[in-house]
C-alpha cells in the first residue's frame, strides 16, 4: 500500500448496479491489513428466477425496498456511527441504470446529511482492486473478470490505471452459462445448474466449438458455442436428464478450453511486457470464478506459467459493497477523488479503460459486471 496523507480511513460502500443490494464498512489503518467490518449482501436471485434472468424494473424496485435497511445493517454490524466514517463510496456504473440511481441517490443523501465526501466508484474498479483488499497484492497484475455481464482480461497497473487486454465480442461467459441452462430447462442462475448437471455427464458425447481458440486477436466469443449447443439439443429433443447432463458437460469443457486459451495468451503477453517481474499474478473475479472446473484449469495454467493464482473468497468475488468501500479507500489514499461527485450522474456504460476502443457487439446485456 502506498503512503497516503491519512493514517486511517473508514468508508461506507454501497453497491446496487445489478441484482445485489449491498452495503459494507471497511477500515484501513496504515501498516495493517484492511478490516472488512461488515459486508451485507441481499441477493435478489429469487425475485428474478421465474424470468430466467435479471429484470431491470424488478431490480430497481427491490433496491429501493432493501437499501435503507441494508445500509443500517452494515453500520450496525460494524458498530459504526455515520459520524465516524470518512466518506461514502457508491457504485456509479456500469450497470442497470435504475439500480445505479437508487444507490447513488441514497449515497448522496447520506453524504449530505452526515457532511461527508462522496466517492463515485466504477464497479469494475471494485472488482479490479479486491485482491489488494484480501491479499495485499502489489501492482501490476492481471485481472480475469468473468461474470454475468462481463468477460474481460484487464492489466491493473495502479489505482485508476487500467488497460483492457481482452473482452467478449458477444456474450459474457456467465451469460453463456445462463442461456445454456435456460435452453436445457435448468434453473436460473445457470452457472451452478450447468455445473451440477455436468457432474453426471459424458463430455465426449458432443464436440462443441472452442470460439477464438488459437486466434491472434485476444478477445472472447461465446455466441457460436451457444448456437452449437442449441442445434445439438434440438437434434435430440426431447431431452432426457442424461442428455442434459452430457450437453452441460460438453459445454463446460468447451468454455473452459476456450477461456484457458485466451488467458494463456494474456499471461504470455504479461510476461513479455513485464520482463523479470518478481511474482506475476492472475486475479479472478465474478460469479463464474465459482466454477470448480474453470478454477482448476486456471490454476494449472498459472502454475505452468509461473503465475500466482489469486482467487478472493467467493463472497468478495461476486458483487458486494466491501469492494466498493475499498475502491473508495484506495482513491482517497491515492488522492484520486473528484470534487463534484455530488452532481455526478450514474453511467450505465463506463469502461475502466478509456483508451481501448469499444468492441462491436460487446456488452449487449451491457449492465452487469
Ligand atoms: O458476479 P456475479 O455474481 O454477478 C454478476 O454477473 O454481476 O456473476 C453471476 C454469473 C451468472 O451468470 C452465473 O450463472 C455465473 O456467474 N455463475 C457461474 C457459477 N456460479 C455463478 N458460472 C459457472 N459456474 C458456476 N458455478
Ligand atoms: Zn460485478
């Protein structure tokens, strides 16, 4: 951790960019491990389950109903009064705009009432900096973000200093799991359903494509695979449980293989860029990082390439507000807060890396990270 003007900082974080309503209090004391004093997450999964995906209007309403209580719970769990915090940090994007408005407005109201500064946090930066909160990781490192809305490989050089090396040109990886599950009649969220079904499946029964594998372009693509899965399922419909298990297993093997190919390329690039760096590291974030098979493949890849594999605990890998509070702390320490945060509007799209060209077709769901 770099030296900053403060000796200790306590920040209240608020996260509402998708289907988790979350609040957290994190304290940083110079020279000590940061302390996650509370981390309250209310998942709306059940509210969206019947629709096979996140419904923006339902999400926004659920955030309105839950947020005040979640903030109160986060302060109470931490044993902190509003007067004791140094700042309020809230996710201002990217995400579903209804939820972002609820979170940002609430944060502004709290900040104004308590006379504290507001820090508008990029949700992706929250994911990117989590490994420093949990593992004290030093810069630079690579981040693989694999969630329902994003599939990116990002070079994390410093606070506010990111370079996106790869992104998806169509579906996000979590989205591919969710769509496959829906197609196979498995419950939402699709990732865990497909992973469970795959356990009793024979992956060799189907040979699905490995999109982008071996291509010089570093990006991801999953929509061709989705089409192949649909065609295979249609050809043998109606599907038995064994059919569903076999397709799930073959799908999982294909995405793991495709992902590993893309990540392997990024590790090579990192090593070439930072020749002789002491301990290169790959950090994973996002719900898909819960997948045991994918994790295992990444671990093997990292070991083979001399990379440390950093997987923060799942509750900090998926959407949470501790990462938002922490990003706020990092920004305060680095002196990277903006004066006019109180008048900032939420941004449904907000790339971490403003230099990389937008990728045609990416982020159609565009919201979740
Ligand atoms: O990061 P996350 O909790 O929420 C956002 O997308 O913001 O990620 C959720 C995504 C969903 O698409 C879900 O299906 C996927 O992560 N996921 C998984 C697994 N658990 C969750 N995908 C594959 N295998 C899993 N075990
Ligand atoms: Zn996220």
